């Protein structure tokens, strides 16, 4: 996620440079043919351009809005994950009434499984192997058990559920508390499912294909509408207008995939670290990992 | 002692962030010691930035972060002279959208000046899935390259991981040049002969790896073959990874590879070996001769 005030040109330019460069050459050719070559039939009235530009503006606005909805939903889901992680830790610490010698172990196990869940969910969404990180959080037998599962975060939720069931069977929880634990786990399952839905379901391809096609077509028409009035200055004006449409097209494409390992992603590394710090402090640990700060204006 | 002492060089680019997933894949397969470094001769970056980069590594068994002062290529080379590393991670730089006719590739400098294998990536690995372990190790075998250290390292790498080893080799299209090269050869340049020759050279191996062969330009065919064989990592020699006389740079084979690449410099000393490698090396000395000679 970009947190710096301004977006550096080095981020925008590589994405639009090829299209803009080709358009500039095309615009220059049109201007030269019209002014120097006498091909006056190339000029066209501005009316079709205005109408097409308005239609594309609506189309691009709708597409960008749909992409933003996905991006914002992803961020909201991770905000919910932060809240439910704290809730589960609070429940584990305050609702279980185990004997003094066992209470510490039960709480630690549940809270660390929750930390492992958020780490593994982040890795799951990014296509990353979670085990090097989990090795520092969970004991080896648990890791070995988790390696058998394709969906590690779902397996961790199952382990947590089994731990809670064991506590219930031993009489450390009553059925009301068990239900509240189960509600929290269900919310975590829902968050994971929603993140997987965003990750695995792209925006309909028509939303991607037609705006791009129409923007390209529009950019080809722009110099034809400008050349009669602007002459050899056409490439400059035409490229600026084209840039505005191309950037709108690019923004939508950037943010439509919030778990795609780009700078536009939900900052899952930072969020998972914040959750870990909070939960370890809830457990009473004094030494917690350092906070993550934006690197060069970007949070990952 | 770790199995792999890894040096991760970063300039905090998007490519470096994307490489994190591949490093995690290696960290799961090997017992690693990770050093994350940023070298610059301009304004030093805040230590906080270096601490926050690749925060995931704080949970790895061994991880440290150091800032180097100086030109990146030279500073990293200096560091590797003072400390032994088994692998240098150097992701490619981000696109800038402008031609860079006088750009000096830091990766090329590292491959040519540092006696250590270099791990790098091409663009477009955003969608790659690094959750599963490395199952297929590919190695490109150039028929006229007499330095086969990359084959030796790839073999050890695959053996350690229990992965399949695939040899990718490309015969050039027939031209006057190839006819001249073949004039002194004992056998005609034919795909069957090339495969037989490779199999003969590897005959002492316990399990002869699969050999994929294509005809055409190596820089085009090797990435295609790596994709077709679902390679998780590709080993290349220095000659296959770098090119250019006046302004040396990374070859198309690397930049178009569908998977991460480990470039093995030809300056790699005969004594260099990974700690998990069998000693003596897998390939006997007579193997180190041109395959199609």
C-alpha cells in the first residue's frame, strides 16, 4: 500500500510509457501528414470524439469503482481479522478456567495458533511458504501435522477448534463460552473465505478488455480531432489527453487485485506484525518483535 | 553450521519484495543463515527501512541486516571477500520505462566478480506460487561450454531436495557456422547424437536425468523448455547468463526465464561446494569438457 504523499513518476511512467510513446509517434505522423503532406481528409470533427470520450469516461469510472470496491473490501477484511484476533486472544485469556498449572499452556497454545493463523493466511494469499516463519511460533509436532494440509490456515483453525473442544471436555469452559469461541472461529473462517474469493475470482474480463480496447481506439482518434486546430502542436495536446485516459485505465488494473504481490496490495506483512505484537503483549510477553515501518513510502 | 549462508542484496524495489516468497521457499528446504544488505554510495537509508524490509525474516532461524557504503557491485564483492557466502540473492531491477543504453548491470558485475552462485529472477513472477517445495530443477547445458560447474551444483541441489533434475539443451539451427563447427567433430550434429553424448557423459550417475532438446536459439528455447518442464528453478552457467562486450548485461535467457535462475560464475573455484554437497563433487574431472566435442 502506498502511504507517501505523492506518487513518484518512476511508479507511473513504466506502466504507461510504451503506449504513450507509440501514440506520440502516431500523433506526430498524423500532424506531419496533415500539415506538411497536405492530407486534409485526415481531420475529423470533434463531435464523435466528445461523445466517445464521455462514454469511455463513464465506463472507466465504473470499472475503477468496481476495482476499488475489491481493494477496499480486502482492506476491510484484514481490519476485521485484526479485531477478531484480539477478540480470540481476549477470550482465550479470560474465559478459560483451567487449573493454575495448565492455564498458561492452554492460553499460550491458542494465542500462538492465532498468530500462526494470520501469518499463514498472509502466506496463503501471497503464494508463499509459511513454514520458515511458523517454525518460530509453533512447536515441531504441530508443524509436522500442518505440513500435510494444502490449506494451512484452515488447518490451524481446525487445531484451534480441537484445543477449545478439549478445554470444554475437561470442564474448563461452559457451553455458552464454547459458543462464543466458536462464533469467533466462524468469523475467522468467513474472513479467510472472503479473502480467497477476492484472490481467486478476477474482475470479469469484459471489464478489463473493453475499457482497454476503447481507450486505445479513442487515443487513435484524438489527433484526428485536434489536427485541424492545432497543426504541428497536435502530438503534445493529444498525448496529454491520451495520458489521462491511459492512467485511469491503469489505476483500475492496479487496484483490482489486492493480493497480487504489488505495492498496491493490502499491507498484510505490517498487519500481521501488529497482530503479533498485540497478542504477545496480551500474553504478558515483554520482548515483542519490532514494529514495521513503511519502506520508501510503501507498506507491504 | 547452516547449509546455505545466503546474502540478500536489496534496493527495496518491487522485485526485491517479490523475491521474498522465493527466499521463504529456500528457507523451508534448507537450514539457512540470511544476511540482508543494502549498499549505497548516495544518502544512506534509515536503518529503520532496512529493519522493516523483509520483516518476515525476523522469524527465520538466523537473520541479520547490514548496510554497506559504496557502489553496490563493489561493496557486495568486498563483503564476499571477507565472508564466505553460498548464494547471493539479487533480484532484477524494476522497469523504468526508458531505454538505458549506458546502464551497468549490477547482477552482471556480481556474476563476473564474485565467486559465488547468484540467484536472480526475471519479471512477471507476481503470480508464481512458491508455497509448494521445489520439485523440478532444470539446468541448461550448452554443448560448447566446457565449464559444467552449474550442472554439478544443480545435481547436488536437486539431490538434496529430492527433486527431479532436467537437462535442457539446445542445438543451433543449421547454418554455415554450425557446419564449420562440426567439421572436426567425430559425429554429425544430430539431436539423437547430442542426447546420446549427454547420456554417455552422465552414465556413471545413479539416475540419469531427463534430457530435453530443442533446435533454435538457446536464449529463446531454454525459457520455453523450462516453462514446458514446469521447472521451479533453472541453473545457468556464466556464459549463458551474461553477454555483451562493451556494456555487459543479463541475457534474454535470464530475463525471460519463467522461474528463478541460479547463475554459476565460471570463476567459481574448484574448492567451492555447498555444505550438503557430496565430496568429491558429483562430476568427475574428465566430465569437464565440451559436451559436443
